[in-house]
C-alpha cells in the first residue's frame, strides 16, 4: 500500500446525461464522487477501475428539493452540505446529526451521501439510518430511472442492487411525520466514528396517547446488510414503550438473523451481544425525539 | 524574560529554567521544516519494496525479469544478490542466538508478513510501484509461530535453523533471596499469567532515506531520519563492507521516533546497495502500511508464574517470575531489552528479593525495536499489576500499599538490589500530587455513592520511573564479549568568522526542542540572548561532532546532550576570556561576557565584541596576543561516570538518572458494552531541575497520550497464520483528540546529584497510562466479578468479557497462607 | 473534458501562485503538491486518509490531499501551511498560538493540524473544547497528547474578535 495508484483514465463529464452514457459505454469504468472511500481502494490496488468518471461537480447531483412527503437529496451532496441544509434539518433532523458524526471535517467536506451508500461498507453510518427511515434510492441507467427501496438497495458487503451502467442520482428521504422521532447509536472504534462495529438505528411514530404506533429498528455490523429487527418491532407496537415493554420486545429478538463478522475490531460473539444494546439505545433515542415532537 | 541594566552591570536571570518560545517552531509552523522525504537530489531514482504476504514461508523462486523489462525500471535487487553483497548484520546476542542471520532483504525464507523480498528501482515512484506488481515470487508457506509461549514448545517451527531453537537469549536474574523471602512471608500471592501486548508509538513521519554514492571517494551520503546514526553505521559498516567514515549520515527535522527509527538501518542498507549498483541517488519513501508491517514494534512480554511474598500489613518482600519476551522475527536492537528492564528492577518499591527467569524468543512477527518506555514499561506494568492485585486480595488500600512500599525520599540516593542507584525523588509526594489532580477523595466518595446503581467508577494509579542515560556496559550482561560501556555525547560551540555563536550536537531531536534548550544553556554561559545562539539542525557526522552513542533515545539529552553543550560552551568561554585578557592586559578572571561582548569588569571602554575576537583568530592572526593558543572552536565530550557492571551477578549502575512519573486516573465503564471513558487524568512528574518546563510538560502529555492509546485502542495483532490484521490506521486505531481527556500535570523538582545540571532524562513516561488505566479497570472488576485485568490492552470487548467472567472461574490468582 | 485520458493539464492556485502543469490522472493531490510543485511543507503520514498531515484547504474547505486526485483540483484555489504566514514572514495568529502554547513537538503533523484549526475557526469562531476536539479528530499527533493543540486553539476561540 502506498500513495501510488495504478495508471488510470479520467473523465469529467459536464452533464448527468453524459455521465450515464459514459458509464454504460466505457468498460471497467467507475464513478468518482467524493472519493473518500474509492481513493483508498485505488491505493490498495485491489479491484478498482481503469477509468474514473468524475461526477463530483455535477450540479444535477447537488440539489436538495422538498416534496410533499419526502426530500429529494442529490447523491452528490456532501456530508458537510447536508449538515448545513435548512431543509434537511427541518424535515429529517436526524440525518444532520448522523452525517455530522461521520469521520472528521476533512472527510465531510468531500464525502457524499451517494458515495456512502454505494460503497455500503458495514461500518458506514448511512445505510442503517436510511434503511430505518424508509429511504428510496433513485437510480438512473441507459434504460431510464428506477426507484429502489432501501430494503432492496443494500445487498451485501460492498454491494448494492445497482446494475451495470446504473448510477445513484438521488435519495428520497421521507419527511419526519408528526409524533415521530429517529435514533442512531453506533458502537464505534474509539469513539471517533470512523468505523462502526455495530450501529443501531430506529424510527418511531407515537399514537396520540403516546403509545408506539409504528416502529422500525435496524442494525448494521451484525450481518452482510442492514437488517430489521421485525420481531422486536412487533413486540413494541401498541405498547407504551416503557422499559419493561422494551425488555419484553427485545427478548423476542431472533438471534438467528444475525451473522456478524469476526475481525480485528470485534468478535462475532461480541457483535451479537451488542445488537440488542445499541438497537435499544437507538430506540430510546427515537422515543425521546418522538416525545419531544409531541410536546412541541 | 527580564533583563535589567544597572549602571555598568547586567543582572540577568538564567535562561535555563524558562519556557521561552522554541527556536524550532518558526520553521515548523511555516512548513519550512526539512524532513527526510523532503530531500530531493538531481537524477534521483525511486525504490519500491515488494514485501512478503506471508508470515512464514520458504522462497522457492524469484523472477524479476518482467519487472526489469518494465518502463522506467533501472535495477532490481533480490535476496539472492543480497546474499552475495551483504554479510549478515551483527547480532548482539551471544551464540547460539548470535547465529541468527539478518539480511536487508529476505534470502531464503520470509519470517514476517511485510518483510522486504525484492527492491525495484525506477525513474519514478510510480514506475517502481508498477514494476513491483510484475515480480513473481514462488512461496512455500510454512506454519507460523505467533506467541512467545508457543516459540518455546518443542514441536513447533524453528525460525532460524542454525540457532536450533527460537531462543534469542535466556538468563536468570536473581538478587537478594527470594526463597528466604517466601519463607518469611505471611502470604504468597500467585498470579498465573500477565500479558503485555504489542503496540507501537508509530510516529506520523514514517521512515525515509535518500542515499547517494560517490565512486570517486567511495563515500555514501545518507539523508535519513535514523535516530541513532552511528549505531546504524556500526551495523551497516561490517555488513556492507563500508568503513564507517565513508557513511555520511545527515538527519534534519525528524517527525517523531519514540525509538522506532533506530532500526531503519536495514532499509538504508537496501538503498546503499542500490545506490552503488545503479550509480543514482536512491530515494526510499515508506508508507504507513509498510511502517506498521515492517518498521519496528514494541516488545510483547508474557509474565508467568508470578509469586509475591507479602506480609499481612502489605509489605511486599519480593517478586519471583518468568518472563518471555517476543522480539519478532529478527532481534536487531535486541536482546538489549532483556537487560534494559533491569534498570528499574524494584520499580518505585523497597522490596529487595527478585528472581526473574527471562527468555527472549523470535516469532513470525515484525521485529521489535525500542519504543517509548522501552523494556522498562513492560516490567513496571507487571509490578503495578502486582501491587493492585496484592492490595485487593489482601483488602488493603491501593494508595496506602504504595506509600508503604515506596522507596522514601530520605533513602535517596538509593541502591537497588541489582546495584542501580536511584538518584533522587519523592514518590509519596508525587502520588499525592497526582491524586489531587484527579480529585481523588471526591471520586472515592462518588464511587461509594454510586455503588449498586449500575454506574461503574474505577480509580487507578500508575507509578513509574523514567530511567535515563544508559550505561551501555549493561550490554555485557547480555553478551560478555560485547565491547560496550558508558555513554557520551559531543558538542561543539564556536564563534564563526563574524563572531556568530554556533552550536553543534551529535543528537537527532524529534520534537524535544534541543535547539532551544542548548541555546538556553549557551546563552547563560556566554552572556547572550538565546536568539543570538544558533544551534545546527540534526546530526551530521560531516560536522565531526559525535560518538558511537550519538543520537536521541533513552531519555538522555538533558544529561548527555546538554552536558556536552555546557562543557563545550565553558571551553569557549574560557578561550574568549583568555583572548580578551590578552588583548586588554587583564587577568582572565577579570573578563566578563555581556551581550556578545567580552569586557574587563567595571571598565566599559575595555570591551571587544565577539566579531572582533573572531576576526583576530580567523582572519587577522598576526594580532593574536603572544603565547595564546586559542581556536574559538571548542569541542567537548560529556561522559557520565560509569563502571562496567559485574556480569556474573548482573549487578551495577545501569543508568544515571531516574525521573519519576506518577499517574492517576478516574474512569467510568459502561457495563453494557465494556467501553471505558476517562473522567479525570493526572500526571505528576519529577524530572529533576527543569531547563524548559513547558517542553518537559509537553513530554508528559505526549507519553500520556500514547499510553492511553495503547491501553484502550492500539494493538498490533496477528492471526494464527501470521497475517497481520492491524496493518494500517483503519485497524490500528491510533488515538485521536476525541479519545484523550485534558491531561492535568503537576511537577516537582528533585535535582539529580549525578547530572551536570541537576536535570534528569525524561520523556518515556514509563508507560504510566497503561498501569493507571489497568489499575482503574481492576478497581472496577473488584466491585463486580473480581476478574483479573491480566492484559495491558483493554478494548471494550475485553472489559465486557471481564465484567461477565463467572465468579467461579479460575481468576488466575491464588493467595497462599504461609504455614512455615 | 469529455474524453477519458491518462493525463491532463490542470491549473491550480497554490498559496496565491497559479500553476499550470500536466499531471497523470492517477496522481494524488498531495503528491502533486509535494513532488510536482516541490512544496514540501504539506506532509503525509499514512496511506489511508487517517492522519490528516496532508490537510490543505481547497476552495475554502479543508480536505486531506491524499484523498483527492490532482485532476479533481483543476481550477481550485489551494491554501497550504506554506501560505499561512503573512508576506513579511510574520506568523498567522494560529501559528503564533501553536508556538506559544507548545502545541507542536516534532512538527510533522503540524502543517495539517494548522489547516484543520484554521478551517475550524473560520467555520466556528468560538468552539468549545469538545468542538475543538471534534474539529481536529481527523489529524493524528503522536507527540502532544493533543493537550496543547487544544489549548492553542482555545486561546484563539476565546478571543472576542477572532481574525483568521
């Protein structure tokens, strides 16, 4: 490993249309956005691409638009741009908090939402929270546009459901409903949010009387992809979300769902043990945020 | 800094002792420092090293033909060629450990992942890197040896066949009478196993070198960041057949070392061979992954069968233990660590009966090298673990047992059981200061209040000594035939042609502020402002100011470096006084030096500026007063007073000074996850007389930061096949600004009676945070499962396991009542 | 540019001086700055974008120059440590504070830390201790335990008027 990349070709198309065309035409071409993961892959000289299509300046990928039910966030929006988006802090504030934790200012100034999602490293911040809040991914290829729900987008380690020649152009993030809240709590190596051993994400909508109406709980780091803890969600629905409700619900956690990796950062066993801890913390944070919404 | 002129007299406080702005800072904050990788030579070529992907494998064949045919490639170098061109590097170990053959490239086998196998030299770094991808190496993987304990098993692999085993060195250290101590004890506390893990200070600047060969004079010019260049020359010279005077080492700014850059001579040797082979200046840039894989690691040490005889009142009578030190695949600086630990045999404590059965072994891991706190921190950590475990098992207070067993200030200077002399210090007072820094009483109270609430607070103490200025005679305890002893550093202080004051030192500073502190010392002696003193950057043997020991390591600059500077400045002062006295017809003791002028005391008109003195000596020497032999160019070698140790008894004074660092901390452990959060951190240090308090405090901070990282986040780990699983900063979690708390400091000054200026070497920190954090974790465990904190590395997962250890599990600690 | 190529002519401004250079597409910005322009004040200390020694400010945003291709910086205005001081050589307040508070020892990580600190204070003139630590967490220092780096930045954060 060194700061010496293999010889490669570079092209910076002026439009999204050109980018999509080049992606389908050029053999072994890859998209370069913020590069905060891809450049490291290139340094390692494992895999990588022989041609890079630089999409980091495409204005079409930078827009944040507010729709009726959701925000359309361009895939090329950087973490830093997202952190400073009034629209996002108004309509899905948790995203501002989550990206504000990613790595460090330097990475946030370059790294993009699309890059984070397409890289789909199990230690990344965005896949679990985007899955929990029901994000839909807008992909464009030579055959047109396709909408992919998060539950289908993240396939496995470093794999998404994007097909050859297809690129992620935007994320459709549902606006936070009333009486709702999100939570995101990672166990990160050394507390620096560069690598998450486990990340729990949750979103909750409360009924008017305060009980749990809807809940989604997601964990990453416990399997090849973000997984939903549906049995726990079922156990929580209709309850008041008090600690003993959570105790009962989490006792329903299906540990067989989990197939965590075993690596230098943590053993599979520890990761498995941490799943209920961090998903529950995420749930508690979501509940707190949802209740705050009620009091507002 | 105040300077008061009263009539004809200048009264000035000394510059020594003041925290003046560092001279180094001006260039470093502007990006004008010159580091090894900043060197560019006309027509330079670039080397890339292809490294072993295996921990242990036989090299069946190497094919460089495709690489040599690649565009831009100038030359390649393989182990087969090296086998011809190089003799194995000198081994410090006696036979049979000394049979180990260490070459700059792997010759027949690779013995650690990352070991360089082929060097490719090309017109550009990119071309060298690209061509390395075309080299074909046929490996036959061999079983790997990963732990020190496995290295001693009869049926495992042997790394270096000629040695016959994996033992580099074995020795029994036995002082006092541990058997008698065991008979006299009320109890014997037995600890089965303590493990000190492998980590590295890993400076942010990796290794780098540019080597240029001049055939006309058969001389090599070596720009590099080696921090002990003449030691490197002693290794490279015989191996490469180069007289040491033909190796011109130049170091300038060095981006940290912490000892890690002492052994990079192996890589410099590759560059030297290629420079001669190609006739081109050879530039080598090491990257982080290379550095972590193949730079130098800290020693990993396992302590087994520890037995501690104690009295019921907590008096510790001695320690009996086995130690297995794992030095990785090649010893290099080792097995010096196998004796260096014995500079601090009893740590800060009074017990006098010690037996350590010490073995150093090779494994299929990166070679170790000195690493901040080198070899002492492992031992001091073990002692501090013992103190805490004994305290808890006997229901004694952790503070009281320390104070009771500490060597007391009135006992100083104190001779240890192995003949080392602790020069000065007040350990109980340092402990009190450290406890005040962390609000000890408050947190003990909080701890009791929180008991049973699920919030886990732990309080820990780490007592360490920072031994400085080695007596290299201790190497003879390892190998009786080694012709090493004493220590020393050289400085030259001169006037230049127009009277400029210029200081040269043999050292290789890496942030310790040598230019500043040397200028303070010289300014005081020559009546100058430190700004008027220029200190040359780095080590350059072309300046002819060095000994074989020159460099910056083992906490000695304040003693050896400044001792040499002081001696040279005094010689220059003496010459200036003689010359001025001759000019004015005055007695030398009537001359005073004030603001760059030599003058007769009380006679303002009888004064000559340094430029005038320089002119007389360098360009106008027919005017030198008759009979005067002055050069205004004065060199002095400082040699501490050392004797050769008694190698049979392993007894003698191994180090000149002993700085104290007592650290204390308060932690909170998340019971659900095992994560440790540091709530308070305090370090009290006693480094003797302070030349520049801010620099000393900075060293304390730095040692604390690295130690906290090592205790909680940083480990160099290998899997069973010898694959390194932490080869970069993704996996080697170097501590960041959000991982460390504000470290509070307090200092006392117990001047060393043995050093020229009362200062002590410092900067190692003795690994104190490892001790303090483990101590605090132990404090937590005794509130829960009573699990023993037996490893120096405690990431969240390990703490989580300890918190869940079954209460009926074998904790690895046994208290035996002595019925004798 | 719409055709892929292995190299490209780029124009960048570094510390106020404009350069036009041919550069291979694979060249990282840090190597362009250090090797092509010979501005060795910007360092590198790792190969994975963790150490932050190579931090520079590109069009007002601090980035790690080992995580950006030089061709991506075409047209950019780049500030490095070498442009921090005033033209007369006097130090920038951040440089001064680092010296005053002994926030550097070996000085190797310092160029990157200074650029991160400058960016931090530009975007948040009065950071508290936690914000300072989070602001420099992309920069590794092995000498200082970060104590005096944080103090040096605090000394500027506490001023009523921060001019950076």
